[in-house]
């Protein structure tokens, strides 16, 4: 089960997935960055094409709530895992709208082609730290935003609304 680094490791894995794919797709000039709310409140330097990954919500997963004690391979009992759903917004930034639209379409294709993040990718977060067990994965699914959520996200931004896609990383079990 994933350690407390699981949220940061999942965010980094999504960034790395897109970064690696950009290099293979001839989009080496595209940078991929993790964002937080304060980054949206500053003017984005979009002189160079950029994809922003913004974790905007963390919820307890309602898909599965097994709250009983776990028994490890060593026979010891452990507290139950906390199943989380991590909600992300992937936003394309570019001075040229056609480039932004192409980047977003490309990012959607990459994520759709790799909807399951394996432990090997998730564990690249920090050298020498194993966050996820070898058999653990994180699933990325498309999750359209409601108009209220969309409004709330862009309300805090100093930017105008930009082309974006929203995803949920489901069942990230935190130990």
C-alpha cells in the first residue's frame, strides 16, 4: 500500500508521463509543470508552450471503503488504508490558440493511451523511496467538471479560462 508520499508521487507520475511522451512525439519544446492555486493567481508566462497539471481536489473514494484492519505478509495488523480520489485539471498554455488546442488534444490522447500508471512510474517520485508496492497502480479516468466547479477553479485565477481537461486518479490508497 502506498506511503504518505502517494499524492505527490501520483502528481509527479502524471507530469513524467506527459514529459516523456512529449520527447517521443516531437514536442520537446513543450514543458509540463505541476501547478497549485497560487500559480494560477500569477500571470502565466506562456511565451513557450506549456501544460499545467493542477490538483484541485482530494476526496475520500466512495468506490470502495474497506475500513477493516489489514494483515500484512508479516502477520502483523495495520490500520486500514485511506482510499483517495485525486482530481486534476490539465491545462494547455500557449500564445497561439492552435498550439494550445493541439497540445491539449495530444495530452488527452497520451493519458487515454496510458490510463493505468504502474508502480514503476509512480515510484520515480523520489530516488531511493518506494512509495507504491510493485503490484499497485493508479487509474486515470476522464471526469468532466460541473459548471460550478469550472467557475470556482477559474474564479481564483488571474488568467482567462484556458483549454483544459479534467481527470480523476482513482483509488490512491494511502497508508
